[in-house]
C-alpha cells in the first residue's frame, strides 16, 4: 500500500513479463504479447513511473508468424530487452512457430530487424548478457545456459544446466543475468505464475557460475498475504542514473470474493531495491502515475491504426483499413463469429477496473459490434446487423443471446460499461459487472444486459492474457466512425 491507497501498476492492463533497459537518462520496457499482432509492445520513460507507448517491436507480418490454428495464450513469451554496443537487442520465444529468435534496432522506435532464428537455443524465456570479453550468454527457463553468436544465431557449445532455484519450487523461469560489482547475479521467477509466484536470486564469480542462492529467497513474493497485488514475479533489475536500483515485475489485481478473479491480465509494477551484504532487498511497491480521467478517443484519421490496437494472430490489410473511406475503420469479415480463430477483431487492452466504452457503428452491410474478449471461448459482445442489436455471451461451451432489440437499418452508438465490485454481498461475488447497451438519440444509455465479469477472468478461462475491448465484423462489411474509452 502507498499513502493508504491501493498501489497502481506503472503499466495497467495486460502487460506481463516486463523487461527493462536504460540508455543514458532513458528507460525502455517491453512486454509479452502472446497471440496478438503486432507483437511486443514497447514503452519509454524518464522516471520508471510514467511510460509512453512508442510502438511495437514486431509490427510487420514477415517478423511474426502466428498461424490461424495456434491457440490463445500461445505466440510470444517473455522477451528480454537489452542495449549493447550501440544497439538494442530483443530476444523472445514464439511457442506457436519456430521457437527462440532475436531482433535488433539502432532506434527503439524502429524499424526492428527481421528475426535471427536461434535453433540451438532450447526452452522459453531467453535472456541475453555480455561479459567483458564480448561473449554473449543466453540463459533460458529451467535454468540452462549456452553461449551464442547473436549476429548469426549460432550456438557455441551445448546448453548447460546452471541453477534451478529453490528445491521443490515449480517452474524456475524468466532468468536474467547481470554483472553487479564483483559478482554475476542470476534472477529468476519460480512457484508458477499464479498465487505462488515469486522472485529468487543467486550469485557467482562468472556468468556460468557456480551460483549460490540468496539466503533470504524469495526476495519478492506476495504469496499467503492479503496484499491487493498478488502473483508477483517475473522481474527485471535496472540501475538509475543516480545509482539507485529498481525492480519491474508483473502482478495482478484480483477482485471479488473467493478465490478472487483478475480480469485485466498480469500488469507491470515497480519497487525500489537496496543492497545489503551483497544481496538485493526489494522495498514497498511504488504506485504508477495517476491515471487521466479523460481516457482517449480514436476517430480513425491516421493512415493506419495506432500502435495500441491489436488483433489475434494477424491483421490482413484486405480486412482492416482506415482508408475506405478515410476517417472510418472498415472491417471485412472472415470468421463467422468471435469463436473462430480467424475472426476479424481489433481491440485495445482494458486498463482500468471501472471504465466505459462507446463506438458508432454502421452495420447495414454486415454484422459486427463491440466486444470484451479474453479468448475464443470467453467473450461478451453487443452486435448489430441491419435488423437487430443483440447481446451475446460465450462462456466455455455455451453461447447465449441474452437480449435483443430492433436496429432499423441505421447507424447506432453501442456501449459497454464495466464496474468494479466494491461491496461483497457473499463470498462468491464476482470481480465486476459488464453492462452492454445502446446510446439513444438524446444521449441517454439504455442497458440491454448486465453480466458477471468473473467468466472473463484468468481464474475461469485459464491462460496468460487479459481482457481486450474492441471492434469486430463477422459478416459482410462493417464500419465504425469512432471509438472512445473513458476510465470512470
């Protein structure tokens, strides 16, 4: 807690597995993006609390292959972002395609290179570190390590197991290797990415060890506490220009009754670090920058979509454009529903526990609408065609139309309001309520259906992502004049 108020993430919404590096006075941070394209969101900051989106690392189809049949929560896992020898390096795993690869850039805003495959690097969660003689060490979940030539992707020797964390703790992963003073430190996550998540560390005389564990491990965990931020882990260390040290890591804000549901996905948090007897000590969480209540509005006046817009697996230009006509988002359907892996959907991460979204749709020539998506089997939407507006819920194997009203063949303003649960009526109370409706000509909002938000949570659906709110087409051609998101 900070100042009596819940600690806010520095990157709210579905921004897991943060990796950070500093160049001079500037910090850069990348996160996992899983099945969404463009891949790997990239941010810039001067203080670690205020972050600005500067793009996506993998924003060209030739950089990122996510086959239509690949599952949700597949795709891109756990990038590591580093700066070395005047160049930015990002290494990541595509679990839905060819495994580990790296890309480089001289400007973090891009363009980034085509991928350099790493066929000899096993596993997931790859890390990069260079020693004094220029040798590049790649460490992966498990935890094993191999030397590589980062320019060609060739491995130099065989992978070797170096440390596997606390005996008995599951899922040693997310390794990061650092030189601090006379020691090399190996930071890992362990305990699984759920409530048992934590961060542990070991040190040794060389990049390949041998490593001794910190006697105070885990150096960060919120397991078995009542802290409102849970699942803390998957961390990365960075030193500020003034010599202070900081830790970025993921966590969740579970809400509602028991067992608690988190709906925004795993978010990025920040904490200070001090050093005692040569070991890092993680301090209380630091709250992120205060959120603007103004939200944002997109009138689709850019030649293409802003970098915050993402789509499952791909975004073919033939199906998504802001140029036909200019100033409107035109979607042409592929999959016949949001259950389909090739559904045409463009969305933005839900970043606030309570928020309101509106869009103006013309569905006279098709069918589409406004959706809150977790994956193909868990989504709510309000959709329209020329005849009708309806609210649809897909929860696991069940798909239900909850309410409907005539559309009369004219453009409509569709809306969704999401309200965090603040009072528990019983221990089974869900985390929030998701209300869909239509905005009338006089500006009043007519609610058509209110749904329990727990069914669009990781605790129900599983996986590694969070909610994405967006626009879609499932028949014909559908156009949108604008999209507005407002924290409440």
